[in-house]
């Protein structure tokens, strides 16, 4: 049997799972139908990994992730296909997928920059869950914050890796959305308004200056 795994996104896939869980509960009194609310909520949050044979769901698991720990909440294989190694296949794919950028990318996680320039095989992903100002690759507004993932001496001949075009409320200095981004205090940062450089220095120096955007341009 050829199978593959994916994060479930089709209502039909969820219906298939519900159908066999309900049938097993009715016929044997066993199974995970009593956990349906947990399964449905995980599916809605894209935390339901399914094992497919063509378009037929033959197994699934739902999980939650707290910090670096992923907890499996429900794990099941379709009753008529149990004891055929499908459970091992699903678990193997799940544990391997936790270590791949593509899996978390589908859940809108981003790759965490190498904050300390340390070579490692470890893959760190993160997701900001509050509204934030998005990065842009080209200048679109008069005032920008730019960030390099390098120290000053390394960034002299490099373009910034991230650029934020400041969007302010009304005529004041309050940002419509905050800038939220992982950072190393040694990285180079630039604050610019039009052709005027307000500051270009290490992020740690920005902190020491305690910039007050509300009065800097008054």
C-alpha cells in the first residue's frame, strides 16, 4: 500500500475520520469518538496529520506544541487496516517532519535567524501570534528601519536583510503595527527618513540611546 502524510486541510478528510470513529464507537464501544471536539479543534488549527492511501484517510494523529515539546493528543489507524505497520509509518513521518522546515512553513512558522553565528544542524522555527509590521524588500515610505544579520564591519558592502516601512497613526509617531523580530544586539541597524540617516549603529547601541520616536521629529 502506497501512503503519504500531510496536514489535513480538506473537510472531506475530516468527515472520513469522523465516519470511522463513529462506526467503531457504535459497533465496539471503543475508539476515540469521545475525543471528537479535540480532533476537530486540532484540524481547524492545522494540527492534524493524516496518512493517506490515494485519497482515502487510513490514519491520523492530532498534536499540540508547547515550546520545544510536541504532545500527541490522539493517534489512530482505521480499524480494518490496523496491524499492518501503518501506525509506525505515521509516527515515523511525524517525528521526521518535526525536524524539517517545510512542515512548519506550512503552518506559517518562519525560520529563526542564526542569532549567534553558531554552526548547528538544529532547525529552529518561530511564529509571532500578534499583529506586526511586515518586512518589505523595497523602499515604499519615507521612513524606514533596516536590519542586517551582521555586525558593522561585516555589513559594509551588504544590503540589509530586513526592511520595515514605518506606518504611523495620523500625524503622530505611534506605529500602526509594532516591529517584532528576533535580533542579536551586535547586528547593524539603520533608521532613515527620506535621504536623511537618523542613525546607523549596532542594535545594542540603539537600546542604550533609548530612542524616543515621539519627539525625535518634533
